[in-house]
C-alpha cells in the first residue's frame, strides 16, 4: 500500500516548524509492510535535454529527510545532516551539485525521502534554520512567494522516497510548474512518467493566459506558473472561484444520493443541515468546503490516513477539482474525457494533463485518485533517471 499524501512527511513537519511554508505534493511514501528488496543505494542519472541550457548553467540539489533529521546529498553520494554552520557569509547554504562537463551526470542516491531540485541559470539559495525543537531544518524555495530569494531563479523539482521497500517517485505541479521533467525508473519494470509533448511547455503558459482567472498565475516571461491555491494567498486568484460550483453540488445532493466507492466499500451521502453526511462502512461527514479547501484538498476536505474518511475526502476532492461531482452521482469518475468540462474548473490541472505524453500529472494533491498522477514505483529498483526535457 502507498499512503496518500505522505511524501516527505518528515521534512514537512520540520519545514512547518521552521516556518518555511513548504507545500508538499505527491504520495511517494511506502509503508514498511512491503517486501524488503531494495538496495542501500540507487544509481541516479541526470540528463540535460533542455536544448537551451548547458550543463555548466544547471545545478542539482538533493535534500530531504533520513532517520528523522534533515539531510542533503553531497556530490559523492553521501548523506550529510544539514547544520546551521552550513550557512555562508551571505546567510545561505550552498548545497549545489554541478552537472558533468558534458553528457549525462552519474550520481548515487542513498536511502532517504526528499526532493531533487534543478536550478537553471543561477543557483538556489537554501537556508538552514532552527525549527521549533531546536533542530536544524531547511527553508525550501517557494517560487510562488514574490519575496522569496529564489523567486527570479528558474527551478523545479521531483519528489521521491527511496527506502527498504523500494523507490516511489513523482513529478509534481502541485505548487508550481516551470521546468519540464521526466522520471524513468528501472527495476522489476521499466517505467517513465512526466514527459511533456513537444511544445507543451509553451502551450501550458498560453492556455492559462487565455483564462482570465488563471492569467495572473503566469509569472514573468514564462518563468513559471503558480498553482491557483498559492495564487489565493498572493492575491493572484479569486478567493471564491469555485463557490458557484460548490453551491451546485451541495444543492444537488440535498435531494439525491451521492455514492462514493473506496477500498472499504460504498458510502452513500446526502446533504442535510449544511453537511454532506455518508453512511456505509463507516459514518463520515463533511462541512461545505471553500475554494481554498478544494484547491488544497484540505480544511473541510482534509484526508486523514484512517481508511474511511480519508479515501472519501480524496475522492470528493478529486471530483471538485475535476468538476465531475455535480453531474456524476457515482464517484470516483474514471473517464478522463469527463474531466474539466465545466467553465469553472481547475484549468491549471487541465493544462498540465494536456501537456504530458501519458496524460498524467500532479496538478492538485488528490490527482492520484483513479491513478491520474505522474507517479511511479518499483519495489526492486535498479536505477532512476531524471531528464530535463526539451523546452
């Protein structure tokens, strides 16, 4: 089993304590119940296929969590705990791993859970701070915050957990999208995800500029596009964007049943007293969500890892973001042709899915419902390749 939205759980806690505002996407966290087949290290290849940036102007950062502490990977593939003393005279820690002079870069990835960042044209500035418990923790780049020291740097990341159970990884657009990345994972199978169609990066920006509410999310001269949830906090996206659709859903299921099927069974729900209440394998209920709740899949749509409320919340969150919930009373909807058909819909996620060769993307936190996320896993991995694909 994969525990939904548990990727980087250790650094999420540390980051929150350090006040970084780190937002995590993906689900690449394995439970320890799987067979222990994974090696201690994994060959990592980084391939620069951008066509616009040479290896000398690209830097790599591998940061995350191991053994309940914040760590980074050194150029020789070793884990090193982050430390306040890592901050230089400018106040930032230089954890950059340069790419090879030419061709592919070969590295060694130790067991950890974290992110692989790429920075193009300039280095990223990480800062080590003391968290609420006095432990060293990293402040991560926040490309959706105009005052962040990395705001003007082109960068992006992939997420992973590599442990005794295997490799679990994804490309993510949950926070933002800038650099097209693809992951290839070899082992028991040969899998690739995240690859964009030719010209798709430019099309993402043009598609979103064509939708009035989403146009302000495009930053600079196609430097990046910020996810609408983060746009809320920055004043770039309407606070009530989904309000009319949420009202329609609540009105509809005040007079008929909504059925949600999970691994635990089928839940039957009705709106009564302002709450969407379900009976079935368990009794669960949800307050009427806000636009923020829908975009972050949190608040009224928070999904605890309990096997009942959590899975129902995830399916509801996917139905709201894909705008299938109003018209389809049996969820989850699994036909992508039915997704994003409303005028008021998650146009950001729609653009991301349209951009990828396999139709999979992490456009919002519950995009893994019905397996539409750019996520792959292998319990016996032999290698991983991160490719910066053509712009």
